[in-house]
C-alpha cells in the first residue's frame, strides 16, 4: 500500500520532578537540603531513512511520545535524561503544522530535525536554600514537553515527472528507458501509485524520472487519482507531457493537451509555469490519413513548448528523447528544497498582573501565560509546594481581584484544570 500523507501527534517527554531531601550522615548535624534536579525529557527527532519509500508505518500508529526524565534524588543526584524518540521518514518528506498548514521542515537533507522538544527537569530543594530559608521543603516539578499535531507529506525527489491522461503510455516509456518495472496493461488507472526509475544516458549522466498516475479532468478538485499524486511532481525540474497522438482511446490529442495543462494550472500556478516538453506517443499506430500530429504540433508550438515523436511500445525515438531530457536538465536549477515558513511561537514568562478571570455561575476560570508556567512547576502532592503556590497567587493580587469581583466562600476556582474551593 502506498501512503504519502498522514497526520500524527508528537509529544516531547516531560521533565523529571526535583527532589525534596536532606543530607543525613553520622556526626553531621543539620546537613541541609540536598535534593537533586529532575532530568530533562527526551525530544522527538525526525531522521531520514533512504530505505523507506512510503509513510505506511504511520497509518497504524499516530501518536509518538518521547521518554520522560527521571525524578531527582537525594545527595544532589540529578535524574537521568529521558531518551529521545527517533522517527524514521522517507527522504523528501515535508512536515507541516496541522493547524496552519505551514511548512515546518523539509526532510530532504542529511540533517535530523527536532519536531518536539522535551520539557526541562524541575529543580531540587537544594536550589532554594537561603540564609532566611534554610530548610526548604519544596521543589519544582518538571515541565511537560512540547506537543503538536503535524502532517507528513511525501513529495518524491525526481528530476522529471511524466504527466498525461491514463493509458497514454507513461509506464511503458518508463519501463523501456530504465530498470523500473511498473505494472502495464491496456486499461485506465493501471498505475495506482507513482513509480520511480533511474535513467542512465551516458557515463556520469543520469536522472530520476517519476511516472505519475493518470490525471483526468477535475483532478485539481479531487477527481480520480491525479489529485492525490500531483504533489509528487512539485519537486520535478522538468515535466514530460505524454499525449496519445493516435487517438486510440477515442480522445482528441489537442483537447487532452489543453485539459492536462488546465489541471496543472488549477493545482498550482507554479506547476503550470514549470518547464515542459510534449511527447507524441503511439506514432506506430497513427492512422495514415489522420491530421492529429499536425494539429497537436501547432497547438504545442503556440503554447511555447517543444514536441517530440516517439513510440514507447517499439522504443522508436525513446533513446533520443532521454538524451534531450538530460541536456535540458543540465541547464535547469537543482531539485527544489522547501524552506520552512513556520515560526514556532516564543513562550514568554508573561506578566502576573495580566490574568484573565471569567465568571461562570459558581466557578471562576483564571487564565494567563504567567499562571500557566507557574502551575507546571508546582508539585501539588507536596504540602510546602502548595503553600508556595498559594503565596504566589496572593502576591500577584489574584485573590484581591476575585473578592472585588464578588467571589463567595465555597465557590470553585479553576486554574488550568486545577480546582480548589475558595475560603477567605
């Protein structure tokens, strides 16, 4: 099964919690706090694997979570860092943000990419010892790692893309020009997924050609198979438009040429302006009294393209065509590598004075960037950590604002799913 587009969720590992511990040793009185820091969470990393050709593995697993960091321990021992999760993807995979559809990364080079960073580990209580607070009984919790939904989109890395209606001879041309062995039969949609072939023209001269499933009218709007696979010619430097000049399918070659050009333009204006040559195929069965070739030549020349006559079934003209394609590729720029256009949001500390309060019946919803970061660092299982949290809320004036807005004893305060009953 050929899978070339999937949506997955990636989560960096949560940082380990800092430890609350005190030094205990014989003959050492009041050893002091010695709780260690929690380890950082592992990250989710994308790595290119040239042995992969589809995104099939992602069809069955959609969520990827890196390992969390280990909690800190006594004797100021820091917890172990969580192991990063390496995700293997095929070369040419474009990573998009699922919400904005903007490109995050193009996995076409050898460089790995960190798609979700792990969270920082929390500090142990050894960090909070001061001359006035010599016995701190609280530590910070680890921060959760980044979580995001992304779309993986495979765009084949091919120099040349074969486009055209179904059954015009694209697969046959690929098979006689390379060692590729695509399925070939005399019916529409024989090719159900793109096939790649390496064309060796001469010593040191070669290129990669992709056979794209047949495009039909309406493909740019999702009709047929063309819409699903048009993305695979996004990187192609040259398009080879194959036309059945014999009219063996009962279609007019001139109308076919205009129809495919319209579909390419409908999918992408950039694709419509891509360098293209037109190949008149099936010359061996062209009726002697047919004017299809003359009409197609006039139409192609009017569009500013070059026309070449071949018969893929008998290999007539195919070697010369490959040489012409190689020469044109020599003059064209290299395969497109997509530049990221997604800028990760910068998480700022926020201002404790800028908290938003929403009153819903007997519940008071409190939100704010500063508050969100604060609550991630609190270990609510620890008594002194809860006291520290309460102190920070009083310092920022939250309780004063709630009382001014009319909060009553027994009302519920909800802070990012942490709820408590308000008492004066």
